[in-house]
């Protein structure tokens, strides 16, 4: 009969880490809930983008003016994401995301009734500000509730929800607009987002590792200052903004290009072009594998190369060439975004909500700038002007990443020299002790 000690040794060790991981209760519900939240956020945030030619015609405004119905929402989100993330530190990630989605959905149901372009831009700004409570809170929730090894996969799925939300919102608005007008299209997206918001609230488990903090503006300022002083975080913020500049420019303007000669596509078909977002769903979901195989910088270089190839290919005057270009642009963007955003969560050891909020601010400022500048570039130089803007932004990503690679090599060499000096000092002390150092030193 085995002894008690033998029996004890055969018992599997208890896993003390209660955070979520694949196979553990609540992990799948969490992923599904945040997938629904991501879907609702992007469906609402870019709900007018596929309809910009119709919005321009209805209100009698230029592409640049109509683009503000997108840029106002993304710009307001960028400005509000940091203060709302601070509120999430006090009231909880789950409560913040629920409230944000509720307000954004309510405003979304009002947007179709906007009587003028000015009122629509104002409503969209309010909607973007409300949505700001979701992205940073979601990243912080995952960083707190999910084990580090499963974090990139979980964030990748949240980003995948973003891509499907952006895709489905544009497809729904496109076909609904073709059947009943652009106002019907916007109403359909609002109803779809409402269903996602309810699903999110029902599915998301209560936080088990969240510790409420106090609202301390001075402490918040110190945390933000610390993050902005971190060179790696700054580079990640710049990369997110630049990638999103490309993406915002391309997808804000593409409807105007496809409605013109030689394509002359109807609104429903133009909305269906956004099914290409499914490529982004796949590329963001495999971002973790790319990082494991190529490293963070290698994955970013691959994303840059893919995006660049897509921009150049989109210059083709055939629909197949344009579509192939959009596929590559979408794949490269979502892969780069998933790598950069997950790296922020892993780099920040304190104030994760603020670190994620700063990334989201930079990211959506890039979207706002890309949408407006892309429309201006299209107005000035056609699609080639928009592509040129995208190539400049991609060059910025390359420059930032190369600088990061250079700094890493410099730091490694400095650490190696310091190790060599320390080894030399240790060997010198050892030799001195062996060859007659005073006993007090040998001690």
C-alpha cells in the first residue's frame, strides 16, 4: 500500500492562477462578449463611411465636408478615451463598457434623423465620445482577467470583432441604403449595434481581478507622463496612428472612387466591398503566431510590406486589381494593429488602462487625420493622391520600427559591455584575494 507521502506526490498541483485561459470557465464567454462589443463599436463608429457619396448628394456638400461625419466620431473618441479610461479605474471596466455602448447606441438611433450635415457631424461627435469608454477598458479588462500567454489571442479576437463590425456595418448600410435610402441604412446599423450591446452585457463575466482606484487627477497625470516617457510605448503609439492613417484614408475615399468611372458601382455593391474586412479578421487573429515566429519587429515589417504592396496594386484601373489591393491593405493593417496594441498591454506594467487609452487616442487620431487628409488628397490628386498619402504614412511606420531596432541593438551592446566590465572587476577581485589581499578584504 503506497504511503501518504507517495499518494501526495501523485496529486496534481493546484493551479493558483485564477485568471482566464483556454479551457477555463468564463474564457469563451469573455471572448464572445468582447467580440460583440468590438463589433458594435466599429459598426457604429464607421456607420457613415460607406454612405459618404449619398451623404454628399443629400446635403449638397463635398467629399471633404462629408468625411467629417467619420472624422468627428473618431476624433472625439481619441480625445475622450483617456478620461473615460480613468473613470473605468474607479467604476470598473464592465460598467464603463456597458454605459458607453448604451449611450452610443441611443445616439446611433438618432443619427438617421439629422436634418443637416452640421447636426449629423455634432451627433457623430457625441457618439464617438461615448464609444471611447469601450476600447481602452476592454484592453485593460483582458490584461487583468486573462493570463499573459493567452492575452495576445484574446486581444486578437477583440480586434477581429472590430474588423467584422466595420465590415458588417458598411455592408448593412450599403444594401439597406440601396433598398430604402441612406437614412434606413444608418437605422439598420443602430439596431444591429443594440443587439450586440445586449449580448455583451449578458455574456461578460464579472471582473475578479479588478481593484477600484480613486479619481486622482495628479496621479493620472503622473501615470500618463510616465507612459509618454517610455520610448517603446511612444513608438507603439506612433505605429498605431500611422497604420490607421493609411486605413482611414483608403476606406473613407474608396466609395467615391468606385462610384465613378470606370467602375460606376451601385451603393449595395460598394457596401459589399467591405466584406474584405474578413481578411483583417484572419490576419489579426494570427498576429500572435506571427510574433512567435518572426518577433514583434519582424511581424511589423511583414505588415508594412503587405500594406505597401496593396497600396501600389490598388492603382490598377481594373476592379480585380483594386480589390486585390484592398485585400492586402486590410491584411497588413489589422496584423500591424494587433501586434502594436497587444505589445502596449504587455509593455505597461502599471496603469494599463491609461497605456491602452493613449494607444487608442493615437490610433483614432490617425483615423481622423487619415479620413480628412485622404478626402483632401483625393479631391486634389484623385486616387493616386490618396495612395501617396498612404505610402508616406507607411514610410513613417518603417522609420519608427527601424529606429526601435537600432535602439535595441545599442542597448544590447551597452549591456554586453557592462557585463564584460563587471566580469573583469570580479576576476580582478578574485585574483587579488588569492595573491595576498588583507584578510579583512578577503572576508
